[in-house]
């Protein structure tokens, strides 16, 4: 089990690079700021830096040799940073360095909550004036929240995280200053905020009591779906599910430090949400963001998973959290060592640091503050506070989950994680990889194909989707409109194509089928690039910046990250395996896989294609395409741009991938109907499936010959389908997909029918 010393070793290294961002205002030598000193996120950055210095200054195991400064100097930093924060508040005598004062906004409680472990750490070192100023800030913020309207909504006015941190601050003020005039009102309003944090539709009629009131009396709206999916920032946002839990964890540990019982209202729906969030967590602790991310990978939301794991282990005894905690700290260490300067993100975010010191320091202090939380809590508390066996451990190993609004499907097994999401950060996006290989996870447009027109922004918008969920897997079919936007002078935005996609995860914990048909718009267009299939393969710090690609002709190793080289690698092979653990087999539609390699790290902040050429935004990604075509080139109206099928084999080495391709364990059935695709696939458990797709606008009656077969099983509804005289007869609707388990192992795929 980790101790506070394990965290301390990393934070000590951070002191040296952080000092370059410390600044003393010329007119207030008694104050100190970190970063820009500006309002809003600049304030939050200041607060998190303060809390880190405060925890370090009061740790008995701190080493001057490792930090380069004494404990007294660290304490001096902490006190001055705190005083700058208090004085620049609306109740203070100074201002932020952009000339404004901060406070009494929808987000100001968040930064206060995230620095409270620092205030606790140096409480004995504070002067009476400091405590008085803290009280002024807390009372002003709490009084403002008494007048704040509470809102909530699944798809609009979504406010789960802010309702939680606002409710937490009101509860905290009542703990710290129980003699405050409006203390009882703080508890009442805080309860209303918390009830409307992790809130679901059934809360509207719940008779569960909080004090003398029913939950239904306090309910304003449901922020989460009944499946506990969260539509935050306009997409399925697993990261913010963690953020909600993290704010509960922060106030939870305040009660633990005070040896007080945790209010029941604070813990409502935590276990239900945790069950889903844990399902979306890799064994090494990294978040499996099945709905994607528009920000720097493995930073903000990932950092705040740490206090959640500590809470879930401490209160519920979920021992899997110990592994998450340890392996995530190992990942942090790996990046710190890679950076060589003690910072957390300086290598992969070097361009970001130059472009916006405000945002860079914000990210640095997110990690610093959460590591400081763990340092402080593990130093002062026995975690867990009771040794009670839990049924929660290993509960995430095998499960299928679905949410209709986002069109999100997830199948998690011991060997494979596979998912698809239509309402995602960079839609649509799929995922299929070995459960143990979080370093292979990236979501932007993954498995959806990509067209790059000549506009500055290129994106896909969902037209429709239909989803089928079954035990051990799922199928989803949909269509997107592909647009190119933001042209240079004289050209308007345009639709450049329509993408039909089918993504099927078979119930064998290994195999996934990807079918794509992309057609250009009803007008002549120009394209800069065409990327069929489009599987993102991260190749950066977390995998040692080297990927091994094996294919028909042999093996190549490609370096990414700081040593990455822009190039297009055509493999002249219809199969490909990465690191002897993830296989790809092209079934039809192209002759070879290609690897498209960028000029700089391109997966991070959501930017246009032109901005990405000059700004490194997070992680280097090799793009596996089937097919790939470089432009610019023109395309006639209604042209088929790619029409392909690929098989993804999770947890499979290069030999098995090669054998799968050579023995044609996945084959196309040639049909006369232009809009129908049918494919026969053998799964890893030796079962055969036939998948049929109708991309057309009308229902079609099909007759498909199957050798020596008398029956098939409809995978979606488990009904047996009789096969007469070896002919499978089925009526398939417009934009529909069907999946059958074939009753025998021998299937005729060569005959044109």
C-alpha cells in the first residue's frame, strides 16, 4: 500500500520548476502569486499551488536536498500565496493581476474546495487576521449561494459538478464556522445543491428522507440519465463523472479529518455512478473515456480520479482502488522522469506552455494539488478506516452497458474493451483494444474513417443511428454528414460526404467488425486527405515512444513523441499487428494498410487541422488507415470514397493475425444488391457469424446460400431461424443490420448470388 512518502518524492521534484512561475507584485511585497495571477482559472491555479506548498511545508519528511529550499521557505511561499488569494477576493484589499477581484461566481467555490487541504495543513501557522479573512471569504461565498438558483438537466442546464461543489462549500462553512448567523440556512441550501448533484429522474418521486424532507421535495432536475451517463459539455463525458465524484471525495475527507459521520445526502447514488465509472477505468487507473475528450489527454479529469479512489477504498473498501492508485502514480513518475525537469507535463505540452502559461500552469497544479491531497490524507488518516471485505472488487471485469441518448455501447471483458459513441467529443468514435493496454487508447474519430476537405475544420455530424445490445457484445449502425468549414476567402462551408458505419463487437471477448461506406456529396469537391478505417495508435511517453508494426513483409518499429517523423508508410499488406497484442485484418475495399504519421503531437486540445500543424497539443498518434489517399484531389459528385470492412482482434499476436488473414476467417459474401453488405466471420471461440447490412433506403428480401446449414441463431433476439434447403431467407429493413450465428462451420462465400 502506498504511503504519503511515495507522493512526497514526486512533489519534492516539482518545487524547482514551479518556482519560475512565482511572482511578487511590486506594490504588495507581502503577497505572492503563482502563474498569471488573473481572475477565474488563474485564481484556481493560485489556490492549487498554495495547497501544494502548504502540504509540503508541513510534512515532517520533506527534504531540503530534494526541493532546494527549506521548510520555512516553503511555508513562507504558502502563506504569501494564501494571502494573495484572500486579498484579491471581493472581500479583500487587493485585486487580481488583471485588475479585477474574484469571487461569488458559479465556479468560485470550486477553487476554495480544492485548496482546503492546504488550509488544514497550515492552520496552526495562520495569524488571527488570516483566519478572519478566510471566514470573510467563506461567508461571502456561502451567502451568495443562498441566493443562487439551483438548476439541473440531463441535456440542457447540466450542473452536477457545480451543484456538488457549491453544496460542499456550504456544508464546509457550517463545519468551520458553526456560529455563523446563517449556518442553518447553509445546511438547508447545501442539501438542496447536493440532492441535485448526482440526480436522476426517479429522484422526482423519491420518498427517501433527508432530515424532515423527502428527496422529491428537494429535487430540481436530473443531471444524469438513469443509466448514470452524463451529457456534459455536449457529449458523453466520463471525465466529468469522475470530477463529480472527486468533489464529493474532497468534502468527504473533511468529515474524516474531523472524525465526524459523513452526511448520507453526500453519498447518494455514489455506488451506482462508481459502478459505471469503474467500468470505464483501465486496470492501471487510466480513464477509458469512451465518449472522448476535447482537452489534453490524461491530465485534468484523470488527476481528480485519485481522490475518488481514496474515498472508494476508505469508505466502501473497494480494494481495486489500491491498484488504480499505485499504477497511476507509476504513470505519473514515468512522465516526470521523461520530462527531466521535475514538472508534470513540460515535454508533451511544451507548445502549450509557450502559447498559454495560464492553461499550462492550471494543468500543472491540478496534478500537484491532487498528489498533495493524497500526501496529506495518507499522512493524517488510517486508510481505510475499517478493514471490511468488499464485494465491489473485480465487479467491473465483464459487463455490457448502453445509453440511448448518446448512442453509446460498451462491452468490457477480461481480454477486450470495446465501445462506440455517436454523441462524443470528436464524433463518432469507437474503441477496441486489449483490456490491459491503456496505452493504446485514443478516441478522436476512431474507427469512423476521415475525410479532410480544404476548410480549416472538418467534422462529422450524426444523421441517425440504431443500436443492438446483446450479452457479451453489441452492434451499432449509423450515418454521418461530413462537413468542411472555415475556408479561406471566397468559398463557403460545404458538405463533402456521407459516411455509413457499422461497428459490431462479437461475444467472444476478442473480435470486432468495422464496416464503412463513404460517399461524396452531390457536387464536385476537393479533398486534402482520405483515411478509411482510421484507427488511432498513440505512440508517445506512455508506451516508451516506440511501436512495433508487424505485417506480411516483416516488421518495422516507429518512434513517436519527441522523436516522431512525419511520413506516410504504405505496408503493402492486408493485415497488421501492433506490439504483438492488437491485430487488424482487411476483408475488402483496399489492398493495403497504411500508417499516417503526423508532424507533431496532434491529439489534445480540439483545434482545426491548420492550427495543429503549428501547435503540439498533447499526444503523438500514428493513424492506421485502410485505405489512405493523399491530396489535394477532386472528387466527382456521389462518388464512393471508400467501401471497406476490417476486423479488429484484441489480445492477438502477429502470427494469429497472419493466420486469420491467410485462412480467410473473415470473408465477404458477394450479393447482387448494391446497398447490401454481408460478411462471414469466425470468432475466437470457433463460432461462425454472418453479418448483413442494408445501407439502402428500402427493405430487401435476401436469399443467402449456406452450405449444410439447417438453422441460424438471431444474435439480437436469440430466436432460431430455420434455413430451408441451405438457403437463409431474411427480410432486412432500410438502414438495418442483422447478425446470425451460423449453425454449421462450413459456409459458401464464393458464389455470386
